[in-house]
């Protein structure tokens, strides 16, 4: 499940924050994206470990 999607300015890409914790599952889900299937978008997965968050985002810290 995707929690947040954001685009930088200028619009050269974006960031997706996902609740999927298994890398293989995430890779499989990303291949379902129509932009990926049509070779319009590609993905680079970077794992991060959140250490601080605002109260409404505390669920991201595990």
C-alpha cells in the first residue's frame, strides 16, 4: 500500500513512501503501475529507517 507520493520541483521524478515491508512484494506491486508497464516511468528502491515524525506520521516509525 502506498502511503505518500510526492513530486519534486522541477518535475523530474518523485518519491513514494510505501507500507510494504517486503522488497519482493514491493517490486511486484511497482510492476503493476501502467507508467512502468509502458516504459514511461522507472523505479529505484531506497530503503529508509524513519527515526522522527510528526504525530500524524508516527505510524511510519516502527
